[in-house]
C-alpha cells in the first residue's frame, strides 16, 4: 500500500506549480482528479509536442491523474464541485484570488461543506498585499524576487535560469505544506488552508544571499558559473568541453593544485588562503584556465576525483538522461499512456523505502475519465451523466 492510498485530491490547478504538487501526491498513491475546463489546461498546447501528440510541459506534471472536464460557467458546475469537495481530502487550485472568488472556490465555503478538508491555494505573489491579484509566472518572479540579479556575468544582460525552478520548487513546497496539514488533521480532526506562492518560494531559496543583505547589507555579485566568495569554484574550459571544479577550503585548494600539477600555486602567498585567492582572482583564474585547456574533460575529472576535489563535467540533457547514476536512482520512469503505449517520464525527487512509489499511468487525455468519475466517485447515474453532457456542463 502506498503512503497516500485512500487520499482523494481535487486538482483545480494549472500549468506547472500546482500540477506538480498534485503529481507528487498521485505518485505516492493518492487518487488525484484533475478538473479542467472543456478547453483544458493551457499547457496542454505548449510546445514541444511529443510524438504521441501530448505537450511535454503537460506530461511532465500530470502523471497518474484522472481528467474531469467541468464548465465552471454552467449553473450545475457548483453542485458537481461541492460533491467533489464533500468527498475530498485535499483541494488544490492556482486561480488568482479574485478569480477564485468569482468561481466560488473559497476556503470558508468549502470548509463548511467538509471541515476535514485541506485547501491549498497557490499564487504568484502571495495571498496578501497589493500584488495578490497579479498573475505570476516563473520568469517574471525570477526577475521580481531578485534571483535574476544574481545570475549571469557582471555587466551583462539579465539571464534567466534555464529551468522553471521556481514553479517546480513551489510545487514541492505546497506538497510539503499539504502533508503537514494532513498530519495535523490526525490530531485535530480539522483541515487547514495551505497557502504557497512563487514569490515566497523564490525569496526562501535566496538563502544566504537574502540573509547577507538583511544582516550586513551585502549585495550579491554576478559571477557567471562561479561564486564570488569561494575561489576557485567555477566552470573551466578543457580541450573538448567544460567542467565545474572548486576548492571549498584551503586544504581542498592544495589538493586542487596537486591534481593539476601546479603545486607552486599552492605555496604562492597570493593564493594560500581563500581570502587571498578571492582578492587575487584576476591573477589566479587566467593561470588555471591555461592549465585546464591543455587536457580533456575526462582527464581532469579523473585527476580531480583522484585527489578528492569537487568536480563535475558540464553535461547536456541527453547525457544526463542516459547516465547510469540517474538510472540507478530511478529518475527515468516508463509509464503507460491512455492508448496503451509506453512513454518515458522523470522520476520522483524523493523516495520512500516503504509506502513510496510512482504512478504507472501517464498524464491523461482531456476528459478521459469524466464519465467514470461522475458515476463512480460522485454517484451520478448514467442518465444523469448523459444529461450533463447534453447541457455541456461536462
């Protein structure tokens, strides 16, 4: 039995953050009903489109769910939603506060229907404040939160982090908060209102950058592939590509020099301490770049690992997805699509020895489970389902 077997989740969210949260719950055994408009979640249409006709974006965050289409503008939709809420353990949505209120998606209202309900709302900029109704997108929040001010090279243009990490991290944060509320419910018997946002996630992830400014007024510097306070700790170009290598302390620096065969640098008084190396970065880094350029990535990786120095080759996605380390940790998962074909998806970011797992079913086609959900979960008769379809409620 999976950890969340018996938990029913109503997923009203869209795009990435909320759907990823719902997918994690599906992976852990919850029954997750994805409620979509008849037009579907907007990211069903976002490229790239897979050979099976499904968006990679949608497929990446909707595994293991069942799809119910519901026209929220129809009068009967409120009754269907109320029936779902009455049976649900969790309701998850990512509507703006004003939109949620217009659609009748409200914690106070839902908690009266089901006092044990955990209600999770995900927004762009937080549930309070002047920007609470401002739409939030990963790229915009990377800029607004200060994250983008720390990326790229000094004097260069703004650089987006290549993955939608704020969206995905918000999904994991919401998952953790929902789990916390479900644990608390075991003692109190009552649900809770979980609120998460892209902005709050991004600011929390600022970590020491934010604390450095709060406590000492220190502004982060743009340092390309490295960090300003540890030297060397960055990317270096080799004969056939790049690797990332670094000395996180002075002992590691001496091992670093041994690996590169430049022991004279280890004894150079300009470089003996990290502070010295940071102060003399402009003298040190060009010399190291010259050395790295003489050999291959494979050669230097082996030498640095032999001397217990942190190192990683800069890999492209195709190499990562086929790497034995990734495969050994079940980060490539084969799921079954609605048509019976096999599709490959990413694994879960955490594992449980007991009670864990991963959903066997890929992301559903739009409305694939509407009739079954109405009949089996909400107890509508076949005639009632037929009538709802005729009135375009579902």
